[in-house]
């Protein structure tokens, strides 16, 4: 191509893509037949377009079925993980409930045997056990 740009050069791509009006398209077509610079530019555009088309054809389509299957596996993993988490929380709650039952049993025995702990140390131990049970994150007030 010459250093001097042809005034039609900016219209070539739009002409090749069929984006020009009928009258402008006719003008460009007639010009390209007589202008070697624009004819060469059109040949370049066509070569690039053909190259892009063949490259696009070489790319395999997205494996949608494989992606769907993978997504389903991920969804199942998440669901199973939730189920495992609930099971762990239920176990924690069961342990906490068992500790509570024991603590309440100790309190009941103390109540029936005089209403007081036998020593300050016993009372502190009892209070600490009750506090641990009540502050346990697994203890949601629900029996497993
Ligand atoms: Zn030209």
C-alpha cells in the first residue's frame, strides 16, 4: 500500500461486512475495481477473516454435558458436606445433653441429700459443669 491513504480505505471493512447502504456499497465496489491499494487491502481483510473463521471452527464446542455433570457432582458434595456438618452438630448436642443430664443428676442428688454441695469445691465444679454445657455451641435446646 502507498503511504498516501485512499479516501475509500476507511469504508472497506464496512463494505466487506455488508454494512454500507446500497448506494455507498456500489461506489466502493466500483472504486475497488480501479484502485490497486484498496483491492490489496480487501484481499488482506478477506484473508484475515478466513483465518479467523478456520480458527473458530478449530475450537471445540463447550462440553456442556461434561460441565453439567461436574456441576452436579459439586452440588452433591456441598449437600453431603452440609449433612455431615449437621451430623457433627447433632453429636455435639448429644454429648452436651448427656453432660447436662449428668450435671442435673448431681444437682438432684445434692438437693435430696441436704440441698447443698458437700464443699465449696464441689459447688464450683458443679457450676462450672453447668456453665460448660449451657455455653456449648452444640447445645441448641434440641435433642438429637
Ligand atoms: Zn482506493
